[in-house]
């Protein structure tokens, strides 16, 4: 195989992925105006449903614009030898492969983010603002960007530097050391993300003593679940949309409730949502997802080790001097169809796990408060209640609201 052939394969993968994605989006959009099933007719009144339809249509049209810009940018960069240009710029600053790679990816990542910032700004301050979701200030928006860049530079840059160093020292066996590094980092972040990273962006406070905390503690005791760390996060700082999540293991396990969730739901509904999250922990879904992610990372790194030394990868992107960082870009583009397949499989497991967590909440607490909470959360986020089945299969990590309600009422 020649580098030219490999180049056209990369182009074909990008275009096919774009076409498939747009076809799925179009199929889904055809169902925006469907009549709501009987079980969901109490979620919206007529005015709210029209608002949700407008919100979905607006995001769909905006998504066409952003994805078209993205693919045009990517294809233009490839066809005009953009990677070679950035690589040459990086090489003017150093001869050290690690430094060159860090400069190269820094330019690519930050440059890409700057180019797409107008779209995210429009999404936040025009679309989300129009439909009443946005609570973010312009200052917070840009500070988040800067903090994100700093985190990417420190964490992402540090991991990349170590992986390249492993490659220089161990050659083809670098993937084992890289896998160990990524596995450790994944475990560490799962344990301490809420404690170390979240405070950089949001304020977290322990849930105050009172009837809600008492109800949560009472439920936790009935299922033999030790839960001392219950935090409230100021999600309303950025959006009216609500959420809750579970993180950590052992003494570090904690539940984080968005303040918007506490405002939107009554106490029984909040406990039901918490029971669902406890179900994920009890059913070992968190351990499964973490283990699967680490195994998939190992497989990806192993496959990468088989090809990374081949100069064809760098040459396919128009770069004459082969390097680890250019090979990594080419490999990532070629590997994307496999990533799509593994992502699809993980979504299938995820939807199955959501049913199991719902069943756990139903059996250890009650079904109706969870049903009413799901309806309220869907209403308050103007969710799509009539998605196309193929779109759900390809993209959804959760079952649809109708599917979850049907399961809960069995």
C-alpha cells in the first residue's frame, strides 16, 4: 500500500462518517413533530411541546452548520498539507521529539478550539439563552476556556510526553507502559475527579442537614449503602438543566446533586434518582465501565504499537519526516471506524445498565417518584421524546423516556 492510497482511505473514512451522521440526524429530525405517545402526554402542554419542537429544530439546523464547518476544516487541512506546515513550525523551536510533539498538539488543539469558539459562543449565548437555559456569563465562558486549556496542557501534555518517552526507551513495547500509565490515571481521576478537578470550575458544598438529607440517609441505611459524602454543586451557575452523578470508590465514594435538581424535584423524587445511582454502584456498573475503558485503551495502544513505526502513516498526511505524533494523528483517523463500533457496543451495555439501575430503584424505593422525576427532567431540558429508533441505537447511552417508563411500570 502506498501513502497516497492511505491518504484517500483517510479522506473516505471522514466523508463516510459525516454522511452517515447527517443521514441519522435527518431521520431523527423527521420525528420532531410526532404526536406524543399516551404515556408521555402529561410531560408537556401544547405551548411547551411547541417550544421543545422549535428547540430541537434549531439545534438540528445549527448542528448541520457546525459539522459542515468541521469537515470542511478537516478536509482542507489534509488537502493543503496543514499537518506538515504545523510540524515544520514546531520543529523550528526544538529538535527534541517530545517538545516538538507538545508544540504540534498545542497548536492543533488550541487553534481548533479558537476556530470553533464562535460556534460554542453562539450555542450558549444565543440558542441556550433564547430557550431559557443559559446562566453562564461571558466572563465564566472565557475563564472556562482558559482553565480548560491549562488542564489540557498540564494533564494531556504530561501524559503525551511520558508516552513518547516510553516509545523512545522501550520501542515496540511502549504500549504496555503507556497502558499502565493511562490505567493509573483513569483510576485516579475516577477516585478524585470530584475533589480535585470539579472545584476548578464549580463550587461544591455538603448537603445541609434537614429532611432531604435524612431521607437520603434513611434510604442508604435500608440498602446497606454507606454514604457520608453528599454534595450540592452550583450547576445553576451555567445552566438551568439538572443532573446528578456518582463517583469514587470506598471512602472516596460520593454523590453530587446539581442545585437545579434540588430546585426542580421534590424530596421523594430526589431520593428515587439517588436510588437509581446507588443501583449503578450496587450492580457494579461503574467498575465494569472503568474496566472496559481500560481494556479498550490497552487494545488500542497495542494496535497502535504495530503501526506507529511505519513511515506510511506520516507520509499519508503529507509529512516527509516520520514521527510519533504525526503517526498518532493518522492512526487516530484510520482507527475511528473501530472506535465507532466499540462506542456502539458500550452504548448497548449502558442502556442495559440503565434498566438495571431503574429496576434497583423500583425494587428498593418506588417506581412512581422516579417516573415523575424523569418526566420533569425531560420537560425542563426540552428533551426529544420521539427519537428515531436507529438514532437511539447508534447514539443513545440511555433508553428513551418512554422505554424507561414502560420498564418501570412492569
